[in-house]
């Protein structure tokens, strides 16, 4: 996760006392506002659960009012604390941290826990309406959606919920994957009407398709997504193949369609909006796609932004020694923003004993980074014989408390954040909530293991680094690149 506290805000509580609120951004988006004492309470509870040695430095309490310089120092130290928590695989996935972030989001939004309708879409615009609690977590909402369309239990976590933005030109942009520390209802509402929640597949290895297409509902989901991505030009498709796919689509031959589409270049990849990279040359206009455990860079040519057949390159995730995200605060000469806010840089083994840094400047750089991390996680799960990791598979923990801004506490427990009641049992026993014959093809309203821990600790360097080059106002946070165990295993034959 990419955490930052780029700004603060002065508040006045009900008693008339003023305090400083710290705005927490996660994966480049505003998530919540908290007080110092709330983060202090979180640190104390993590200390009890994991021990002080496992935690990063936390700035001590001050008993006198802070000066402007001291306030900025505290903001910086709190940001470093939350960033390091976000880099620690065990801490960031703990129920204490996830429940804290969810509770803080709920408090910041002033959302009351109540039943409400929520629309979830497939990639072709088909709408699924479910009833949720407004403060339910992402995996609970996912389970309700899958129950509604009768997707069998073993296949649920091959899919997940994403926030997608409809563009004015009729295309769409994938904004981010919803995380389990947030409420989909609150997150979607905070972004406005152009953003919708979409159910998409949640894996990178196309071989998983082979099992999934044996189930009718899973086949429908994969088919709908494939058709949409072919129509959007996400895959390289000859005119002959395009006509063949259109014929199969017209006949309703979904499984045969999937057999053909899986052979296309960039099938199963996530495509990002056009951006700029320093490869194959500085300032190159490129199209980035990520999938099948690699990152592809293609040159853009012409006014239509079509990918060139030559130029660019393909970079395997197992040959990336590390990567990092840079946040750029560029106001330009006249105070107007110019260029993207983020850069993704990765160090790549291009030849024996030769490493090279490659940088991509894109508003979607954080999403690219999360996709790379997701591929690493999937590779490690496969290595350990695990297909999908489910949020419900958690070791019960003692109760803990969430401190609100006013100083009052709310006691939380593992049971409050577990899977939706009866989900697994209802699906495994064949419960058919929703119609088995639902037609997902027609659009409606527009509208882990120790080895994983070691690799996760060493693979990603996601802290913010210095970004002073040619920018008039750059706030920097830098952490040196971290070695990658998977990279060490590459031999001469792999080059």
C-alpha cells in the first residue's frame, strides 16, 4: 500500500477547542482524516499485539502547543510511520490496521451504518443491484454480489471489485482495486457519478481460465470481460480474427470464443491510459500494459494514439530488482499543474551484470505498482500451492478499540470484520440467491506464508523518493532500493 499524509487541516471540536487533522491518502486517493491521538492509540494497540520491536518509530507526545515547524515535523514523522506500517506485510494486513482504516473512513464521511442499495456492474454495463450495510467492507460486498449471481464459493476470489471511471469519449479507465480497509459504498459515493464499482477477474495467469470456464457463471464473467476488452482494443487482433470472434459472439459460442481470445497478444492484461516513459528514449509517448507476469511498453504513433509495431519492450516481473513510486508536486511557472503527479521507476536486469532504471510518468503509476505487487503475491501463492487467499481466513484476535476524534472509544472484534454471515455455507450447500439464468450479456442502466513475507519485505520499495528534477515545488520522501530474493535466483539461462 502507498500511504501519505501530504497535508493537515485545522478543526474545532464541539467544546470549542482546536486541533490538527492529518489527511491520510492511500494509493494516491484521500481516505480519511485523523488526529495525532488516534494514530498514537493505533500504535499502542499494535505494540501490544506485535511488540515494540516490530513497529517503526512513532513521534512522542508533546505537552505544549506545537509551533509551525514542530507541526510540520510531526506530520512528516507520522507519514513515515504509516508508510512503514504499509510496507510491513504482517502489520498492513492485520485486522487492527484494516479495522482502524475502515473506522476512520466511516468517521470522516459521517456515514451511519444503515441498509442501502448498491449497484455493481460488469464490464459490459450489466447492472447487479444488492442490498448492503453502508459500512460493509469490500470482501463482504464482493461475497454478496457473487451470491446474487450464483457464482460458486471456490471461484469467488478469482474476481474482485474495482472502481472504474467512464470517460466522455465512451471509453473507461480503471481507477483502482477496492481494498478490504474501505467501504465500497462510501468510496464510490465520494468520487461521484462518473465512477462505478465493477466486478472484474482478479488474477494474472491465463491458465486459471481452464478451470473457471467449466462453470457457467464464471464463464459468463470471463466472456463478458473479454468481449469488452476486444472491443476497446486492449488486445492485438487481426481483422480475420476479429471477424471470427464476432461470428462466435453472434452464435453465443462462449467457450469457443474464450479458446480463441486467449491466444491473442495482451489477453488478460490491464491496459493503462497513454503516458510518457524514458524508454526506449526520454519523453517517449507510450502505452503500458501489465499481465502474465510482465510489464509491456509500446510506442505510440500518430494522432490516434495507436501502438507502434516496433519499439518499446517487455519486462518480466521476476527480473525487476525493485521499484518505487515518486510523487511529483509540480505547479509550473504560473502555478498551474503540468504533467502527471506520479512516476513508477523500476530497476531491471537487461543483461548479465547490467541493471537499468526505467521510469514511467503516469497518473496511474500507483495502480501499476499495485499490479506488479499483485503478480508477485500470486507467484508466491502458486509456489506454495495456494490458489486464492481469502480475507475470511484470519486467525481470531482479541478485541481492540478504535479511538474516535472526540477521544471516545469503540470496541471492535474479529467477528465484526469476518465474512458475511452464512456466505460460505450457503454457497457450498447450493443456495441460489438470485437467478441462475441471469443474462449477464446485455447491458442495463449505464450508470501467507513465511516465504511470501520475506519476498514482500524485500521486493517492493514503495516509499516516496526525492523528485526535484526540473520541478519548481517538490516535496520528497526517499528510501533506498530494497533487494529482491526472486531476483537473486535468476541465472544466465534466464537472460
